[in-house]
């Protein structure tokens, strides 16, 4: 694909690095020439210096024939304007924008055709908040990732002394927990990746990637380390957007304290939260931490916008007794340097966000993308399409599938028994059809879905709304049996014939009404109404009607389909 990335910051650079390796035609736009030179020195891509919201800059970047625009600059306004220009002037098929301000995110109508024409909006703060919340739920884990609509969970755990499987081959896992269908899908020993088999021995210090049903994942984790006490007390350094979002998400279930250096910002944060103690001060102030009993904290999170400050405050908190510390670090070199030492987890905002972006960029076949070990590896959830003739994987055993080097299949999720829809494509081209199922019937929508419908214009719920709900609460009831699209008079008449001729098991009315152009043509029993002359006149095709003398069942057959007339309406009324 030809992809234009607006913004060469941490997110834009990381995204460019991922996509350039996949033989895409990448152009990166930024106002800072130094950033672009650094990218061009490392990657095979084009760069353009200029404002991402200026039409001339976009033209120089090749917007005229771009397949996708990804706007990830630091400015929400710039990202939105760029998407609008791409849609209105150049009809770019896919537009993705990174947005921070809740004022934009809370108004979905601004994203539609009458707004800024954004197909997908990504909020880094929201992604990070969700990411951290899962880490709090599993305090022993370095990463927690969900697959299969939440049915499967992957946790990354550092194997430590006391784990039952330490020093033993993986094949003993089945003996320890025979009732759990679990898999160790990867191991990192230092910087070396290992694709494990049954004879692989777990060593102390290994980073182990475990995949299991969500409700059984803790049993697998116990095999690798002793379980920590649940998190109850949390201290957050930094009252920025991420800190406030996280505090708001935690305040009803945990004891939360927030430290913010700026007085006015601290006052604002306090006004936004109900059950959180907000302190104005420096998170690297030893006296402040001591007075707030840092040694009693189950988790300390350094979430300011300063990498050095986050590292120092996390190290200090750890030294003073905090059980577990997490630092938000933008620079990858810093994150790789500190994680695994005194700092338990180094969070990379770019790596947390990149998965959401790649999920949309790689399109319908990719359900989810997760960055592992700060970009060293990826975990993908894919949909297998086709059949044994057209697909390289369908109909084959896992050991018969040729995979790229250092790649493994961790799990297979077949049709979800809860009815969740895995993909939705309205009126596909014949080449796009890879299923024997169609969407039909009645829709039941929650209020939150109704709010996604832009006001003031006609909206196709199948084309615009349902695709956005895939993976986020779209469910259907699968029904087998007779189905026919009655969108034309001929198909409608065919369905009526199939019912009357008992090809379909259904209740048939004993009286019918035949309408044409809003006028009742005839009413009575089916045999009295459905005469050859009357049906031919109404439907515009020659029709023959024969009656079985033994059973009295009418057989109605078209003789020719040579003309068309205004669409009639045929209705049946039970019991007269």
C-alpha cells in the first residue's frame, strides 16, 4: 500500500519502522528535518518537510494516489484537518487520526462525513490506561494481552525462584495442570528468543509468554513464580492526561494518590476526581514520599512527560519500599536499559499505541496486533479465509504450515459459541465473499450504538456502523435453513411459490390479498386469487398454474420472464 504518515515523533517513527519492513510505499511528513533525516538513514522511505495540514505539503507527499493517511502529529487539530483534506480533495480510502482531547473523542459526529472524515480515531491515553489497568489486575505480569474476544489471555511473566516449573522441561506443565489447555508460546532468555518445545527447560530470569483461557491463566502463572498479593494502594506521579485517566478508572476500587508538581494543575486534577488524594509536590522528593508512606504502596506509577524524572522517581520509590514500580519511558534506549532491574516495567507509549494502529492498517484479516518486548516481536490475531484450494493454511495440520522464521501458532479460535461476529462486509464484490452466511433480520441496538450514528444525514448502519462494532460487541444469531433475498418482484414471487408449494415448512394463510399499485386486485383463497391470467397481468411475466387433483396443491411456474412492471406487493392474511 501507499501510506502517508504525518508526524515523525515516537509513534510515527515506530509505525514507519513496522510498515517499511512489509514492503509498503511509505512517506513520512514532519516539520522537523532532523527527525526525518534520522528516519531516512535507517529506513527505506520518502520524507517531506512541511506542515501536515497544508495541501501543498500533502500533494508533495503524494496524497493524490495514497491508499491510507495516518495522522499522528502532536496536534489534534492538525490531524483532523489533514484527514478532512485527504477525504474531500483527494478521496483517500482510509484516514486514521491520533486524538488526545476528550472534546473530540466524545463527539462521534465530528468524525463522520459531515465532520472531519476520520475512519479510525486512536487515543494514546485511553490505550495506555487500559493497558495499565490490566497490569494492575495481574501484578506479576510484564504484559497482559487478550485474544479471541477475551476468551484467551497471554501474559508475559519473569520466571523467578519458587515457580514449580523452574528447572523442568515444558512437557511437565501438562502433568502439573492437566485440566488447563495452556501453551508456552515463546521464551526470551536475555535478548535471545526461543521457540520452545516440550524439552525446553525454564530457567530463572526467563521472560515466558503464556497463553491460556482467560479464566485459567493464573493457574499457569503459578507454575512460573509465586503469586503476589493483590494491588490495593496505588501512587501515581504525574497529573497529566494519562495520570488523570488512570486515577479516574481506579478511584472506586483502589486507594489512589496522585502527585503533581504544578500547583494549578494539581488543583484542576483534584476537581476532576472524587476519591483520590491529590498532592502538590515533586515525586523525586524523598521527604514527600516518606510522609505519604511510600513503603506501603503496592504499586508506584511514574507517568509524567519527562523520561528522566520518571526513571528517578521510580528508582527512589523502589528503594524506599514500594512493592512494584512502573515508569513511562518514551525513549526506547532508556526503556531497554532500565527494565528488569530496579524498575519492574518500563512502559513505552508508542509501543502500546502501535498495536491499535496496525490493527486498522492491516485491515480486515487482522483482528488484533500487540507489540511485545517494546517492539522486539509481535503477537497477531488473524482470520483464516478461503478453502483448502485457495488457502495455504485451511485444511492443514499446524505442523504442515510453512511459517516465517521464529514464528509460531499459539492457539486457534474457532467459531465463537457466544455468537460474536468476527467480520462484517455489506454488499461485497464476488471476489470478497469468503463465507456462506448473510446478514438479515432485525437489529437490537444499545443506546451507545445509536449515539454512533451521525445526525442530519442518511446513514447505512450496515456499511458505516456495524464494521466499527466488530470486536466490540457485535453479535448475531446463526439460523440454518431456507433463505432468499426478496428485493425484486421475481424473487418475491419465487419465495411465495416455494411457500405455497410446501418447499418451505411454514404456516401458510388460508386467505390472501393481491395488491397492485396500491389497489386490491383480488382476495380470497390462494387458488381463487392466484390464477394464471391475474398473476401474468400483475407480475408482467407469463405464469402457468396447475393443481394436483389428488392433493389439491397448486404448482405455479413462470413460462417466461420478458418484461418488467412496477413492483407489486402481495400480502397474505391468516384466517381471513
